[in-house]
C-alpha cells in the first residue's frame, strides 16, 4: 500500500512541476502577444480579452506553486516514513530523484 501511495504522490509532484513551468511559459508568451497586439494598434476589445487571459495565467502561477509546495512536503514526509519499508525499490528511487530535481530547480 505504501508503494502505491508513494507512486501517486511522486506523480503528483512531477505533474505539478510541469504545470508550474507551463503557466510561467504561458505568461511570458501572452505578455509578449498582448504587447505586440497593443503596439500594432489591434482592436482594443481583442487586446483587453488577451489581457484577461494573461491575468488568469498570472493568477494560476502562485496557486500552482502553493499546490506544488504542499505536494513536495507530503512526498518528503512519505519518503521519510517509508524509506526503511521501501528501501531499494524503484518507487522510492523515483521519489528521491524527483525531490532532488525539485531541490535543484527551486530558487
């Protein structure tokens, strides 16, 4: 049972890491798009609509980061509590590797 739980928590962290990066990239792309539309003098309504999409993406970044931090905390606790039970299993190795990758990427 612990093995299944560990796999699920690890996959949640992996998915949330991708989600945070995706939202950050989307904010960059949309910021550039809105600026280009504004500079080109495109329809004000269209520029405003894209601005709203940009605002939504900007709001999703902190929310996704909070969910990622929570998932990482839960995964760390699970790894610590089940490291003896699941020693030398691929699930534990993947969880530890995922946490190490998160720590390297975190500021």
